[in-house]
C-alpha cells in the first residue's frame, strides 16, 4: 500500500460527522481529515474482516490492553508519589520527636528489609510493635 498513488474521490458526510472527524483528528495523531478517514476505513474494514480472519483481533486486543495498562500505570505512579510524600512527612515528624543511637537506624533498616521480603510486603504495625523490643535488645537499648 505504501507504493500506491492516492486517488481523489468525492465524499459525502453529514456535518455532525465531519465535526467529529475534526474534533478527533489531533487525538488520533492525524494531520488531515483524509488521513483520519483512511485510518477509520482501515480500522472498520479490519473489524468487518475479523469475522473471517483472526489476524485482526490480536492487534485490536493488543492496542486495547496497552491503553488499559498505560492508564493503570499512570494512576499507580501518581498514587505512589502521593504515598511517598506522606511517608516523607511522617518520617520528618518522627525524626523531630525521637532520639535514637546512630547504629539503630542501620539495624532497623536491615531488619525491615528482611521482614518485607519474608512477608512479601504485608507488614502489619502490631507485628512491628512486638518485634521492636527484640530490636532494642539486639543493639543494647532498654
């Protein structure tokens, strides 16, 4: 199809349809109405031909899944950023109100890495509270 010469022919459509084409052109990454209409024809002809051929379905499914995954990824990234900000605020508040020996944080970080790996990320506060006494005993704190 790349080596073919394009042809010009009359096209009749309702004004509302043309408005929709113009509104969606940029979103579809098309430079002209003709390009948009050609893409739409190729898409629709693939859809119609899908009844006779399975070659079209994987492309449609792949595009739909890619869009869904991208949307989910963006949402998760925003939520993780918000969570990191809240966590940072909490750490600053705790740091302002707590006096800890220098080696405490290093040992605590090591223990926390082990706990998170062991629990596959499902650490509960009450379990951490119970193991707090064990950590204090390890580093010689009362």
